[in-house]
C-alpha cells in the first residue's frame, strides 16, 4: 500500500466537470493498493495517517494531528502509484492490486476513516478525475513499506 499525503488548505476532485468531493483544511490522500494488501494493511496505514502530527501548533512546530485541528480528508484511489519504470519508457502496473480486489479495499479505507473523521470526501474508483488542491506548506508525506 502507498499513501501520498498532502496537507492542504483546500482540495477537490471533479469528474466530467462536476465536483464529487471537496474539503477545506485537512489532508488529501492519494491511495495506491498493491496486489498483496489486506484489511490489516489498510488499518495500519489509516492508523498512521490519522496519528501523523503534521499541522502546526501555536509555536509553528508540526505537532498537531488531523483531529487536533478539526481537519477534513479527501481520499482518492490512484493505482498509478504502483508504476514500475525500471525497464523501458512505458510504466508497468503489474504490482497494483486488480480492480476486483482494490476497489473493496479502497471503500473499506473510506468507511474506516469515517469512523474517526467527521468530514471524509472521496474520488471515484477507476474514474477519470481532475484533482485540484492548495498544498499548505507545501507539505507532502509518502507512506509505504509500513511493516
């Protein structure tokens, strides 16, 4: 599993000119699901995501979590995080989870996030999406290989 986490002041995802998900201050997360990922993997990543202290406190130190600042989440599935570019110029995606396995796991992540965060928006699995954001900082964290 891979999470690309961006601290944002605002973010949205559009499909066919219609906004399907929009947040204010919070985290926009691109989610890549690999072939071997499970619900246990998703739980581990979500726990880490929700505990990250990447928002500034009154002293300007990154010491606050999403819940500490009342932040929102925008979760977007992105299988291209599993692009393998080692050979040639055309990426291979064989390490990405197949849609029949990845889509339910993506939905599981959304459902679990909603248990902890009051505002959780999402993209649409497999859709052609346009993502817009104002990266706050900029501040971007990549989670992968959490064992």
